[in-house]
């Protein structure tokens, strides 16, 4: 069986060799935090959501896509977004390297707008088999892309897709960085 990977987008202003959760970034690199926190505009309440299995806040964890970024890229293009000239760099991280720290899979299967509290049933333990099973583009995320295209809005890349949450920091020195337009 092939190795399972998770993916983290490299911010354009990324410096150093460590990924920091947003709340830690606020302490150690406040200028980068100010730029990074902008992604929560209109969703500020999310910053205070608790992740029960990790006993921490939403912004105390790193967020990783289970989908290969080329799947995201292809789906955006297919739903009407012209991203052919948009370079986005991603880290490819072996799942086993994330499992050395507290982590969980956020299933992301219910509407956020209705309930702003997460329960234990919203999460599952990460295993290689489970990550591989959840690594495709969910129909609900694809529909979200279509809805955004119809409204002329730029979508969040994995708003309605499962993702791995890791409590803590991660040194990314030895991980492959690639452009999402690289088709697998």
C-alpha cells in the first residue's frame, strides 16, 4: 500500500522552516499573523471554536488537506475558476510524521452556519487507510465551488472537505514543496 500524505499550503510570506498554528504565529511572528488572520474575515467566531479531541481552540492547530492539491486545482478549473496562472505552493507531508503529535481528522460534514459548536462525533482518529479513503474531492465541496462561481465569489479551498488537525508546530525543512498545478 502506498504511503499516505497530507498537504499544507505554503503562505506567500512564509519564512523559516516551521509551520505555526495561528495563535502561536500571533506570539512569535505578529506581522505574519496579521496577514494570515484575514482568511477568517466574516468567520471570526471560528477562531474561538474548541476542538474536543485535542482540547484546544481552532487556531491552536495546523490544518492539512487530505486531498492532493492538484485535485483541488482541477476541481476549481472544472467549476469555472481560471487558476492556470495562479501559483500556489504546497508542502507534502507524510501522514506518519503528523501522528507523532496530537492530531485528529475533522470530518466537516455538517453546516457550520447552523451550529458553531463541535462535538466528538465531528472527529475521527487519523490512520493511513482513513486518510486515503477521505482524500478525494467531496461532492459537497465541489458544489460549494459551483455555488461560489455562480455568485462570482472566490471559494475557500477546502471549506467543505475533511482535514487533518495537528496540535502544535511542525518543522517542514525536509518536505517536498510543489506547485498545485503538478497533476498526479
